């Protein structure tokens, strides 16, 4: 029972992280219908930027963290401006292929600069962040994940619900043509979605780097996990992405603990197939409001 | 003149010519009605003004559109809306998953960061029905409420020129009457210049100052609204009333239409 609880707790927190990073992916999809195949590389970018700032430049922890987030935000913004904007209006498949190309480009550049070896951050998390209930314990890094994740979630929730910019972003996802007719800067909304997605991906990258170490192959591979997560949650549901992430995280942890660590990456997909057979739009896919 | 359309041609996808030399003038403070049957090119004319042709792969190939003294036919919708031209799209296009009030707030996009509480109050005063619905998702509103919503949303932008595309489409006569009353009030009280595209010529000519009739991508007739109302051709053709004053059946009007072409 304790073993089960321990797996559950670990699965929950890692799943929360998957969910958060999937949220960025969903945001891009909702605003511009683009599937971003470079999501894993954005995660890796965050992890490496943090490595540079924190381990190499020896900046303080909070400063490195904030600078990494800012850097990721700018990268996302730039990617949209430079690579995606010229393709607006072209068939979506070109745009999606472009993101595949971007993924290769980012991965290549990271390999060029950092090589394929495993890097690690200095051990900076104070042990008191670890929590223990009886025999179940939460490692410091998972506590941090839960705190940062929750903070992000609340912040974004407030942003999308109440701020004008958040409402403009939702309006573009809802009806792009109507948004355009009211003068919403649709391209700026696309850029902002990329920037926010990259920021959240970068944040996940830092945490994943703390947990597993920093390696470009592993990190970009985790980017592929957003696919089962968002398909499970429903491609267009931000809340669904979080819950989908948690489900996948828990499934992985349980599979790894009870069956075999080598099956860890397979079982979630099998479960996914079964769920999709019952609910083809994912668990939380937007049900079209018919009355209009 | 607030808006002058000079002999414009519009082509979709580089091959489909829809407008063939349309000219139209809108005086500041007036309601100008653009009438015509389905496919005449009314929506295309509005989109040429608002810049919304571009996303549909349409283009003004000839002629010019002058708004408040400067040419706008090459500008993007983002720029044109910021000059004060807002188009209310045909078929009511709400943001279905946003609440009514959030829908209205999108109308502030062209002056992001400025206060908007007063504008909300103004919109609710014109459309009190929206006030009870403010927290409801727009997708669940009725057709009449949606028409009010999309017009209110446009009003939030303080338009100098409001382009309304078939506001009466698919609404019950009583609701149409109410909405046209509000359009007239907005024009009179806010001083908003309005281009009103309609198939319901009867209603449109009651509130418009001036009217144009369009067919096959050309303007075929124009004049002050009261003259158009009395014009026997318009009466028979669009108001469905024959010279004898009897209501014509839809089929008669249709067959008449096939026989006679304007110009
Ligand atoms: N995006 C488009 N691409 C090609 N043809 C179009 C497009 N939009 C409209 N048309 C054509 O242009 C003509 C005029 O359409 P429209 O301006 O919508 O007329 P109206 O609003 O008067 O009904 C129609 O024949 C229509 O088929
Ligand atoms: Mg039309």
C-alpha cells in the first residue's frame, strides 16, 4: 500500500508537469490549429538555458530561473515571428512540417553546443522541501514541481479569464474571423501563444532537468509525451491537458513500479487507445455548442 | 464624404471576378442601405471596405476606397479597424465559448488598455436583453440576442463607420423591428455612420437616408430612401408589391426576376 501511494504521489507530480507542458502545446493548437512538433526541443532549450545561467554563469537561483523563463518567452515569440508568420494562410500541413524542421534544427544546435552527454545541475534544492507522511515521502523536486505548477496554473487561469489580452486570445481560438473583424491583432495572438507555450515548456524543462539530468535526447523525447497527453485530454482543452498529463504520469509510475520500467513508455499509449475508442474526442474535448 | 468607393473591382482567388466597377458614397452621419438579392456582391463590397477580403483570398484589383480622406484599399483589417471602421459579419458570429460580457470586451481590442466600463453601460442601455445574459456563454443565446450581441460588440469599438451585414437574416419580424429601431437610435444618438446591407428592403428603406441596389456585382440603381421606396420597380422587385398594391407571391417575384434585368 505504501509502495502504491509512493508511486501515486510521484506519478501525480510528474504528470502535473506533463500536463503543464502540454498546456502550452494546446494553446498553440487552439489559437492557430498548428501542431507543434518542436515542443520537446522547447523543453530542452529551457533546461539548457538554465544550465548555462545557473551552473556556468553561476547566477543566483531565482535570477537564473526568471532569466530562463524570459529567454524561453522570447524564443517562442521569435520562432513565430521569423518562421511561422510567413506561412500564415498556407496549408496547415506545411506549417506542421516546418515545426518538424524546427525540431531538427534546435536539436542539432543543442547537440553542437553541448554534445549528447548528460549534464547535471548543482544540487540546490534544500532538503526541507521534502515532505514525509508516514512511509510516503515527496522528494524536494516534486514539492517544487507542485508549487510552481500550481502557481502557473492559477496565474494563467486568471490571465485568460480576466485580462483583456487573455480574452482576445480566447476570442481568436473561438472564431478567428470575428476576432479579425473587431481588430484583434490575430498575428500578435499567435506570437503570444508561442511565447507562453515556450515559457511553460522551458519551466518544465528546468524541473525535468533537476529530476533526470539534462540530456537533449531525453528531453526532446519527453516532448513526444504531449501527444498522448493532449489526445487523452482532448486537443482543445487546456484543463484536459492537465488532467491528461496527470493520468499519463500516474500510469507511467504504476507501470514502472509494478510491471517493468521498460514498459513505462508503452502502457500509457495502450490505455490511450482504449480511451479513445470510447471517447474519440478525448476525455475533455470541446463539445460543439449546437444551438446557434 | 466619409467613405467613397470609386469604381472598384474585386477578384477572389485571382480568377473569380465578383465586383465589376462598384461606386458608392457614404455621407457622414447617414444610414446608407445596400440592397440586392443573394450573391449580388453586397458582402464582398463590405469586406472590400473592412479589409476582410484578404483572409478569403480576395483582392481589390481596380479602383480605390477612400475613408476620411485617405485611401484604405491596401490596408490590413488591423489597420482599418483602428481607423474606425467595424464590420458586423453576416450570420452573427459570436464567440460561442465566451460569455456575453467577454464577447463585448473583445470589442475593445483596437484600444487595448483603455477603460471600458462606460462603454459596457452604453451597450447594455441599447440592448437591455444582454444584461441578464452577461455571464452566459454566447453559444446559448437566441438569434435575436446574438444579433444584439454582435452589434453591441461592434459598438464597444466606438466605430465611426459601422458596416452591418444583413442584421435581419433569419429573425422573427418583431425582433427585426426592434433591432432596426436600435440601429436608427445608434445612428441618431451616437452619430455613427452606418452602411446597412439588407435583403429586407422594406425595413432597410424605412430607416436609411440613401440607398443603393446591387445586382451581379454592379450598382444598378441609387437614390434617396424615400424615392426608392416609391420606385415601382423596387416595389415590385424587392418589396414584393405589384403596381396594383397586392402582395405578390414569392414565386411570381422569382419568375419576374428571371425575366427582367436591371440595366
Ligand atoms: N471567398 C469567395 N471565393 C470565391 N467566390 C466568392 C467568395 N465569396 C463570395 N463569392 C462569390 O461572390 C459572389 C457574391 O457574393 P457575396 O458578396 O457574398 O454576395 P451577397 O452578400 O450579396 O449575397 C457570389 O457569387 C459568391 O459565390
Ligand atoms: Mg451576403
